[in-house]
C-alpha cells in the first residue's frame, strides 16, 4: 500500500463539488470520495456570484482530511465548469467573488456585441465556438458595458480552475481546455485571439501563460502547507474544463468513436486532431473545444435530463417519492412516440413550468398532449433519443472516420432505458460507462504527469480494464426509422 501513488482530484460542478483520492495499481484504477459539499449560487444586488473563498476552503478541508489519514499524495488537479473567471488586482488579491454564468447581465450582451462590435460569422470563423449568451466573451463585454469596477481594475483574469490553482500555488496560468470555452481562443493557433481581446479593451497580458493539460503549475505555498499539514505537493493543470476531463476518460479502443456526456445537459461529440470550422458547422452551431494531447473536442450541446429534472420538481410529492427506476419503468408501459418534442427548442430553455411548456409544444404541433408523469417522461426519453440520432448523423458527416460506437459517460450512463433508446435510434452500438468520468480523467492526467501512465490510449485501456461497460445493441429499426421521420416533420415545421 505504501508504494501506491495517490492523486487528489477536485471536481467542481455548478451545484456541488467533491474531492477524490485515486490511485493506479497493476493496470487498474480505484477511486475514493473524500469530501462532498454544495456549490451555492449567491444572489445579491441583482447579480449571481460564486463563492470562490468557500470553494477554496473546501479544497483545504479535503487536503486536511488526506493529511490526517497519513496518505502521501503525488499531486493535485482541479476541474470545474466552463466560461466563468476571477478578477485579480495588482496587489495580488481577488477583487470580488466571480459572477456566475447565469447572471442576467449577459442576457442581451451577445446580441449587442455581435451587432455593434464584431459579426457573428467573424467570431465563429476565429473561434469555432457555438454561440451561448454566457460565454466568457459576452460576460466580459457586459461587464465593460456596465462599467464594472472589478473589470476596470483587474490586473489578471483567471478562469475558475486556474484561479483556485493560483490560490494554492501563487502561480498564474491559463489552461488550454478551460480557455477554449471562453470564445476568445483560436483553436488553430491554440492562443487567445488578440483582436477579440482588443474588442473588449483587454490585452493578452491580462491572462496567465497558456499551459496544456499535464503541466505542473507549481507546488503548494508555505501558507497552504501550514493549513493542510502537507508538504510541497505539486498542482497539475489537468483538463480544467470538466467535460475535457470526462472525454479524456472515454474508454475507447481507437479514434472511431463518438461520445455522449449524459447528465443534466448532454454533449455529443468526436475527438479530432484539428478544429472543424466551416459554413456547415457554423450553420449547425457546433463547437470546437480543447482536449488533451492537443486534440479538439468537436461537439454539440443538447438539452439532456434537464427536461426530466424540471418536471420531477413540479410533480406531486407522491410522484417525487418514486425512485427514478420506478417512475421510468412506468413510462415504459406508455405507448411510444405518441408525443414528440425538440428538446433543444427555445421553449424549454427556462420556462416557468416545464410540464406546461411540453404540453403547449405538443398542442401547437397537433399531437397528443401528455398528461400523466409517465406520459411526459416517455415523451422526454423518446424525444431525446431522436435528437441524439439527428446530431449523431450530423457528427458522422463531419467525422473524418466512420463512427463505430457511441460511448455514453456521466450520470446518464446508468439510465438503461434511454441508453437502449439511443442505440435503437442511432443504429449504433452503445457502450455505457464510466459514471465518474470527470474525476477519472482528472486523475489520469495527473498520473500521466507523474509518468505512471503514457499516452491517452494507455489511459483509456486502464479505464476499460477497471470498469464494467454495459453494451446496448440497436433494435426495432423500422419503428425508430418511422418515428425519426415524424420527428423531423414536427421540428422542421415548428
């Protein structure tokens, strides 16, 4: 046991965070959760903020717990959600808690910027990033427009995982995968674009040095060593964007795969050597984000289990008391394809009532209006699988290789009904797992930096050998083909 190398992963999501210990031994990995904690969104003065100090405290708490156990950790890695950032003053202090991507100040900023500063097509041609109003470029523009004091006084701008690494080490970096979510980075040069920065009144010097996953940022400061009881442990730049870490953990055997990171939101994509930026990718709003070992994650965001989760919150208590398998099992007794929606329709972005939004969509498209929780659940699952087929087919058009398998990772990999529907709909073999992809990818990148593993394919082989993948083969082709034709007729008219 004493000879094992232990790696400490910090995995932060938009609602909660965890610290995890992982190790690799005899060609297999093992994980253990150390702490779990909420990541609370703070509303104050008409704005939404993250509590960066609370997150730092939780990292320190997790490191203290590791020290108490007497474990000698090899390194630390941090991954978080994308786009958000922290302002640092010239005195080396955080200027204020960072704004959250849900802040309403960004709601009209994207349209304003694209109309008055740089056109939509010009921005896409540089970045290859899909347009979302909360992308960093539009957040920064909104802050500049409102005369935000922290924006004006910032000496450095650090993305959230980089800011937390700076709090631990005192060193300022700009990790490639997290920077790629900003819509400020050119994936061909792999650098922040000077023209886009200038359009915001910023210069490249405002950001840390660009580093790739696997780079050592520095070691714990004397202060952090004192607070935790640890020594000068290295902090490694993993794939700081949580999806980047999750995709690094896809247990594929070769490059001929697509992935579906399935959870509240779904992200379907492929891993390519170069960015794919074309008129067609622009038209279909695909995005090019940074991956490990210089790869590009070419993907599209899809509204995932957000629909189901929002409906579940609205259903009566006796329905909410049912387990997910119980409720979803009831949905499987409902007639399929009776009600079909486009999960990515704007009507489902943030409705006051998700149930009513689904019912209105069906009513407006002259379909059966689902009433019971089982009917609504079946509508959501059928529709997600059909949307996955549409995006999978688009993905095959872009891919420079034949897609032979679809890997489903994340919490949604446990949803056996939706996984089978996805196989049926896409006609592809589906391999489900791992559930804990983000933490695994984080730890694997640390292991690579420590030379415990070699390249990405060795990492993926270790993952495949350590977990049991669940295989789903396509079935009921004629029924799903007919349903897809109906889906297209509905969404194209809407």
